[in-house]
């Protein structure tokens, strides 16, 4: 199988010749080509220049040998198109004037995906052309709760307290903001599919701070709209929520794959997900360690998966930017070598 075939089959819980693998935040990081680009360009400049963004994504896939080539983009790019001043910093996205009222939401501008985010679509086209069948092209978008939280908090937050207070105090305004973000995101991800993305991952990174009842009230309806929009195109979806153990069954309702963070026992998470495919969940702290530690981490993960279909090896959280490229490439080779037997790929059921 080609890398693209392998990843797409796993997304649909079908048999594969070896377990596919890719890494969240594999594009960029410690790659020499990316470091050279960063000496001359900001993160925003690279993301907004299709040739550069595609080069970063393709260099990463080729250097690591992964089965997925993930788009080099930031989940907050649509927010910039909506009229909020955005700066992408090493600490995370920063909003110059955060949303704090209904009037602030009313000032958001309408988005023309082709005109305002066409550079992302061109990046997708260039990555698809450059990667050929070696890997599946993974498009991405921010989950609506996470995007809204950044817009309200103004930057990274441990608990999204300001955003949660806003949702409680201004429920109508919260719903309107989520509708605006979701409308743009649905159009954005389906346009990525049209440009050549073969998988879409929805990064709702901060939704794990929510209790299940709050997730249902403040996030789930809008996330489901996005996932359903992608699935209507026939394209598989991956749903990622960090620290989301309390939300697993809900996350699986409209996603083909649920990405499991490193704080959860992988086997128990798979049991809870039933026939839904699972991604993860190597600890990012272990993947840059010595070879024995990496082998043990991978062996534990594969044992926990117990040969079930629909497994994509990935980290449970984004790869740290200083992780040596050679360690990641070695890990990819280990995954393919250790799972390349029919016996480990036949358990489970089809969807």
C-alpha cells in the first residue's frame, strides 16, 4: 500500500499492510529546512505564502517518511480573515482586541474563502501535487470552542475562564459567535477538500476544560456541523480534544477517528470508542528519548491497541519543536516494521 492508501484505510477501520503514522505539528519544528526559512520569514509569512507552506509540509513528510503530510497552517487564520488582528507568536496566537461583547461580534466581517483564504487552498494543491501518493494530505481547522476561546481570551489560557464566563453571561452572543465561526469553518474545510485535502483534522484543543454538560451546551452542536460538512464530501475526519477523556464517546459521534491524548490509557479509550478508529497516543516527552525508551513506548502502545483495526500512530499532543528529526524518522520506521504483518491487522470490525 502507499502511505496515502494506508492512512485512508485506517481512518475507515479497514485492513492495512502496516499501521500508518504521522505527528501533530510535524511540519516545522526542528527540521533544518524550516529553521532556515524561519531565519528569513515569520510564521505568518510562511503560512500565507503557498510555496513556502507547501515546502515545509513536503520537507517534513519526506524527511520523516510519515503516511500523512499535514498542512502548514494555523487554526486561527480564519479569524484573521474575519477582521481580528492576529499575531502568531512562539507562545501561541495573540488577538490584539479580544471579543468581549455582542457589539464586538457584530463587527466581524464576512469571509470569502477563495479571496481571503485562497493562499491556504493553494498550499493544499501544491502539497497534494508534491506528495503524490506517498502520503495522504491532511487539512486542518480549529474546533469552534477553541477558536472562540482564543478570540475572547486574547491568547493562550490554561482554563479559558474568560471565555466560559462569557458563555454563561451572554448565551445569545456566545451562540452567535459560534455560528459565525462555524459557518466560516464549514466553508473553509470543504474548500480544503476541494483543493485536494484527503483527511481533515479538527483541533478543538481547549475543549477538554469543559464538563460534559457544558461541552454539549457550548461546543458540541457547532463541532458536529463542521464534522458533518466534511463527511458529506466523503472525506474522513479526525477529532482531537486535548485532555478529553471525559468527552470520548461524544467526540466519536460524528468523527471517523478520535485522537487520544497522552494522559489516557489507550486500550481503555479504544474500548470506550467501540468501532470508531483511534489515533495516538505516544507521549511527546518520550519520542525524543533514547532508543530503548522509544521502543518501549511504542511496544506499550501497540500492545494496548491489541491488533484492532483503525489505528493511526501519532503523539497524544503536538510534537515539541526541539524534537530531533532523526528520532521521529526512526520511530516511523519502527512503527512500519513492527506492524507489517497480516496477523496484527486483522482484528476488529469494519464500519
